[in-house]
């Protein structure tokens, strides 16, 4: 998952496992079957999410709550960013590092092509 310009490929292997403390899932109210994880690549979400950090995503959450961090696919790129709703069903994509990665505002027509994978609810530091 890219925290930068985006990655154009995805590795899908349901046999790979990631460890997360069950207390975290319980406290966050996320069932284990609704969780996917991946590593982040890039610096657009620094200082919130570091390059190489492992993120955990609640795949049940695909409705935008303004200011939450989501994993999503748009234009063939997999990304991790803040999402905000805009008037007339538009969407704003925002990085933590706004100096190097300015906001992207999607119109209603453009936002139709945004596929939310889920909301990022936990992260582990990069190795």
C-alpha cells in the first residue's frame, strides 16, 4: 500500500498471516475475519504512518468518516490517506505530509471510481 504517489500492483495471498494482539481487536470492536494488513511504502503519511509500517485495516468500514485514514484503490493505485466528504458527493484525498503531497479533490464522477478497502485502525512501527 502506498503512502506516496501510489502502487500499481497488489499481492493477494490469503495464506499469509499477520499478528495482532486480540485485546486490540476487542478494544477496537473489529472481528478478526474483517482484518487485512499490509506494509506502507512512502512518506506522504509521515509523521502519522512511517514508511515500512504495518497497518491493519477494518474491511467492514467503507463509508467515509471525515478525517479518518483509509486504504483505497483509485485509478489503479493502492493508497493510504485521509478521506473527507465534499459537497455534491465529491471526495478530498489528503496526506499527512501536505507540503510535498497537496490535497486532491475528486468530483462526484471521479469519486465513483474510488474503491475503499477499509479504515486503518492500527499500525505497527517499521522494522
